[in-house]
C-alpha cells in the first residue's frame, strides 16, 4: 500500500519580479499590417547551457514547506491519523477538513466513498492505515493531471498564456523561459499586454535576465504583437514563442472576446498554432479557480494549467477539485518566488508533500 512514491529530480525556475498592475481593455481590431517590433539591442536566440539540476530532496523540502498551510488545514490530519481506531466520527471529521482545504464537494465525496470502501474491504484499523489509504485515493485522483509539457514536433512551438491579473502569469512566463533554455531550446517572448506599460517592462526584465528577445509595442493591438512575434521566430529559427496576454476576469465578456481574437490571429500566422494554451491560476482563490477554468476553456480551449502561490494559501486542495470537476493537464505548480520554485507537477510528490509522508520504495 502507498508504494507508488519514487524519487526523481526537479528542474529550477527564476526569481520573480513585482506583480503586474491591472490591465486596461484593448481594441478589437485585426492586425492587417503588423506594427514595428522592438527587440533588445543584443538579442541572443541561442539557449545557454543548462546548469546543474538540484537534488530532489531540495525540491521536496520546498514543496512540503510550500504546502504547509494546506497541510495544516487538512489536518489537523496529524492528530486525526494519530488515533488508533477508525470510525464514522473520524471519517466525518476528515471530510470536514478536506472541504476546508477547498477540495470541493465532488472530490471530497469521491475520496470519502473510496476510503469507506477500503475501510470495510481491507479491515483498516489504525490512523496510519487510513492515511495510506487517503494517499492512494488522492494519487488515483490526481495522477491523470500529470502530463508534462512536450514542445517537440513544431518549430516555433507557440505557447499562449492567459489568466486574470495577479495570478502570476508574466512571472510564470519568465520562469518557463528559463525552463525551456535548460532544455537547450531558444525562446522568444511576445508582450501581448500592450496597454499596460508595467506588463511590458516586467516581461522585458525577464528577457534581460534570461537573455531572450522580447517583441513589444507601445500600445496597439495585442494580436498584432503575437503575429509579429511568430513571424520573427520563424525568420530567426526560434524553438519556442510564448505570448503574454492582458489579464482579464472571465465575466468581462468583451475582453474574453478580445483574447479569443488573439488566438484566431495566432492561427492565421501559423495554421497549427497555438500549440499550447496555458491558463495560470492563483491557488489563493480556491474553488473560484474552477469558475475561471471553465470560462477560459470555453473561450480559448485550455490545454494546460499552471497553479501558482500554493505556498500562500490553505486552499491547495483545489487541485483535487479541478481533477474531479474539470480535469486539464497540470503542467507546472509554484510554491514560491525563487528560481527553483516553479516545477513540473508530479502527483506522487504532491501527495507525499501534502500528507507529509516519507517516500517509500516501489514494491
């Protein structure tokens, strides 16, 4: 039981700048004639050599620390599992703690149903056995989300990122640029949040840190920036293009229409693109993340997720809610602002860190 944990290495990510300011609405006009582009004075599309990968234990320490608030919310788990006898009162208390961690009603109900079945079928008696059964159930629920982002097969590989203001979208782009560089891929960034100077400057700062070209305009149509960036990447033989988009709430229908237009223009520039549409979600908003996911998925066809700020919330259980109600590949999770604090999602590591359990070798 609970024999699925395996050790593996993690990949580093960069230190984040300040959060972007709220975005302003942008005009819905087609980029018939691409506007001039701006690039750094000495762009270097070639990726630098990958640095040494940190030990898995270092990432696991950060992950466990990052999930500490959620773990504390869920448990009181420590005191629950320290009980020697499993009964209905214990299971009801566990149900309450899972709901408090924002797992959601559907995911919590599914988990408790499976635990009750295991309790009766396997004649579980101790809190430790219940903890292992919960870990098994969580892993079964979350493992379908573990689908690493693979960028081979298209050049340039076009990644479009969306999300509300403050979710950590632009910061995540900067960290992903470093991630791709460590795979020896060249990267180009498109500052598609054209009406907010702070967003352009933030992305350009990440470009300077990573020695990556940033295509930007002072105002204008974000779709035109995306169009220019794809053409520039194709001309320069760039491997990956990442397109930042203006933050917006899913209830702002005019702005959701505008971001859908950006996607249509990307498809005009490259009939096969975008190859990945990533939605960045802030874990602090808990179950509201599901509302955002459903709205952005309807507008854009989301193909992957990044969940940020898991270290700042007791609502990390929302990942279980996503897995149950609206599953999408969870490409990366963030537990801090450091270079190494955005990592590919690993369901085994997540469950182990969430329940504060030690890795066990495979049987």
